[in-house]
C-alpha cells in the first residue's frame, strides 16, 4: 500500500497532539523550558541539514527567488487564515493560538529530508521504513508541541498527509523523468534549503525574531528545478542560443 507510511505518520501526529494537549498539569515555566529545548534541537537539525549542500550559491538563489514568490503569493497569510478558520470552528480554549500551532507544526513536519526521502521510498519501492521512523519522531514531538502550543498541532496532520501522499503517488512519474543520481542530487539541495527554513522556525519558537518562514516554501520548488538546470548547463545554453 503506497500511502501506508503517510497514513501512519498522520495518525501518530494526531495521537501525540491529543496526548500533549491534555498535559494541563505541567507548570508554565516547565512547558516554556521544554519548548525552548525542543527549539534548540530543531536549530541543530536545521544546521545539520543546511550543511549538506554541494552548491550553496544555488541554495541562496533559491531562497531569494522563493521568498519573493512566497511574499507575492502571501503563503504565510493564507496558512494563518486557515489556522484562524480552524480556531473559529474549534475555539481557542487551549494553551495558545491554534493558527500559530498549526503553521509551526506543519512547517516542521513537512520541511525535511525524511518527509521527502520517506515518501519517495514509499512510492518507488513500497518501503515505508523511513516514514515509520519519522512517524515515531513526529508523534513524540507532537506531544511536546501540543503541550506548549495547544491542540492546533493536531490539524497539521492533514497537510502532512497530503504532502507525503502527493510525493509518494508522484514518485513513479518522477522515476520515469529523472535518473536516480539526479534524484539524489535534488534531494540533497532540497534538504539543505529546507534546513535553513528549519533554523528559521527554531528562531521563531525561541522568540528571537519573527521570520515569515512559510513564504520561503517556494524555494524548495526553485531549487528542485535549479539542480537539473545547473547539471545540464551546457545543454541549457545550447537550447537558449538556438532560440535566437
């Protein structure tokens, strides 16, 4: 079953968020310290991911172009609007803003190498081990996130499932379009670009600065296109010159 990994991942987030949202007996100071610890761990993860790039200039270019597109499309505002809609339906009796919890958790769970590689493995080889491992990690972190941010973390399970399901279902067609070597190069640069976004999320969680991280998401698409362009630059130049 191609979507088994995505389904399990979504379910563990839901279960973890439900458990975390009921940990009302935890003192606010303890909850704040736990969230800070988690934010620091997310920061280290982002640094590790960002260091994987073989072409950091492409990563920088992708972040610049992607951020411009994200601001133009107002992705952050749209995600928050969706979160606010959920908040109006569910109510905001929890520990924090449902919109903030939804956006933060969605970005953390979707922007990462495990989500991409795991989904590709599910689609190409029907191997769900990476997504099962991610599901376990996401489930535990959902408990922590929900205990600090509230029930809004639960709703992140929906975009996580849709994201991983789309990658898994599209993996067969991706395999027909690009070689395995090219696919690994793309994953490496996407991982590095996503790592920088993960770092931005951690800074938001720490309250150091407010970065509109969701507006950087198009950078993942830009870097995905950029890798094969650079790899086949000679052919691209020849094609471009033939147009004139």
